[in-house]
C-alpha cells in the first residue's frame, strides 16, 4: 500500500505538491476527481498533474472557500495504488496540507500622499501589496483612532490635528496566515493643498525601454478651495534634475518617449535562424534638441562574448571592432555568425559633445531555431473593459509549424487570478492558430467572453 512522504503548498501558493514514497500507477488517474473524494475546495478548473510516478501537483482553481494549510485531502477509495503490483492495496484515508518550506513572500504597500490638506478626504490604497498567492488579501488599517478593513482607506482630514505627524499603518495577511505591516508617516497641513495622484497606462515599476508611455497627474482639490490648477513636471536621476520635453512639462500628462534599443533586456535567439539580429538605437535623442533628427548624435557599439564562464571581445565573422555598422544607430548582425551556447552583451554609447548616454542588452544564442513570440499590445494602453470580448493576438516567427497553448499564470501578486483557457465556456470562439510559410510568421488568436475576466491575469 502506498504512503505519502509530504503534502505541502508550493512556493507561490498556486499549487499543492504531494510526494509519495512509492511509485504510483497513474494510468487511470488523469483528473482530480479520480484521486480525491471531494474536490470542491480545490476550486473550479483545478488540475491534477503527475510530474512523475511519485510526485502529484495540484493546480488550484477558482472559487470561494478554497483549500488552506491545515486542510485535509481524502483519497478516493481504491484509486491510488503502487505501480507494478498485481494485487496492490489502495491508499485510504486523508492527508493534511502544510505550508511551503519557504513562506510565500508578502509585502504591504501603501499608496497615497504624505501631506494631507486642511480639509476634505484623502484615499489611501493597499492594492499594490504582494504575496496574495492568487487570492484576496486581508487588510487592516489604523491611523490615530481611525480603522478600516478594506483594500482602500478613506481619511477625513478634519479628524486630525494640524501640523501633527501621524503613523498610518497597514497590515496585510494572506491565506497562509502570513502577515506583514507597513507604515507611512503623514501630516495634516494648515493649508488647502491639492492632492496629486500620478497614474500611467503601463506598470511603471516594470516599464520597457522600448515603450512610449504617459504619466497622468490626477489632481483633487480640497472642498474648501476654488483655485485653478497649474502643472509643472520635473524628474531626477542620481539626484540630478533631468531636462524634460517643454511640450509636455506644463500639461496634466507627460509623455515619456520610447527608445527602441531594449536596454537591460535578455533575449534568446537560435543559431540556425535565417533572420538578421537588429538592435535599434535610432530613437535616442537629446531632450534639449527640438528637431526630429539630431545630426550631432554619435553612436559607438561595443560587444563582449561569454563562453563557458570566460568573457572576451566578440568575434562575429570578424573582430567586432571592425564591424561595418559599429558606429551606426542600427546594428545589423547575421545570427548565423553567432556561436551557439554563448552570450553576447551589446552596449551602445550615444555621444553629443561631452555628454554620453548608455544602454545594454544581452543576447543568448542557443542551438537550432527556437520560435520568437510577440504578443500584440492591447488597445487603450492595456486598459480593458470586462463587458467587451477580450481579443489576444500573438505572432510567432518560426521556420516550422508551431503549436500554441494559451494559459494564465499565478504570479502571487495581489488581485491576480487564474482563468482556465481550456474551458470552452470561457471563450467566445475556439482558439485559432494559423501556420503559414510566408516569411516564417505564424498567428494565434484567442477571444475571451465578456465578464469572464473581471480580475487581473497574467497570460502566456
């Protein structure tokens, strides 16, 4: 009869891993209801996947009252048997699910102003807190005598003393009972200062250098003031003020211009690819220059190659220092000239007089020709409307036909959830994948029904 060595949540809280002491006959154990008596606590869309004959992973689905550490799972009578035994006895009884070996990291994040106006209300938010494991966090707010238990916390500033500093505290707890607190020092000013919230159409903590994005200043005036609003943007890097585009600096939103060179990005290419590798720094610009193309910008590319832990100057068909486009804004390379199982670190220095800017990207070269995947950006800067169908399109560059599988990931971040894309009831139409041989570009489309995606998801 088989026995269980361990049963615990994985590091992200999105799955449960069960390790058996013996190898299990998995031939008739393809779904969770074939293994356990009651799967309601596993959630809708839960999956039971055998990683090996000894390890079973349970991917938690959606729903209320989902399984938590300390809960029991009961094996279905006669289902789980040792592999290879003709008259094997089945495993009976229950097992207790424990916490992961390493606790799910959790972080409490308060967003809101530190200076509060003399009158009116101020809204603080804890929705950027992380470590939820794909489920709801519990929130506990406290400020002086004020308390709250929602993801946001509204404060009437007249309940605070002018000029006095207060500690606003947020405690967040996840479903594993792990908790942490964060504190924000706030003060009620004696003046009716405006409250400014800066939002963006992108995740500003993870923005790509190749993105053009906007920052929006949302200004809330206290009810005891009727003055107008003027805007003046400023930015710092390394404690130095940056020169901003005067066309945007006095508006209620500011545009940050993209730069096509994927600085800091890590990319993988296959040595058998027939495509050229193009690194583009042509959108580099001087903020003080008003023209569309600055003739005084100078470019200089450098390259370092890493192989088996050794780093040396690149050799790409010839010594890189002699490459024909080394001083061009566009660096073009034949991928076939790169060496498999090597990493190439490309850097570009952009000069104007004595000033210099720098960006870098790392290219890892593998054997063969792995597909290159590009997800089409969503309209409205990624803002979607749950009452409308959600169309997701991807383009795959591959020299051979491809198989595409859409799914969602649980990143463990607050508010993000799982959506079963293999369930046709969630889709407006079947997933479409078109394999073409035109320039080696393939296409895949998935359309999610309205009101099926009213949470946050990470698609891949």
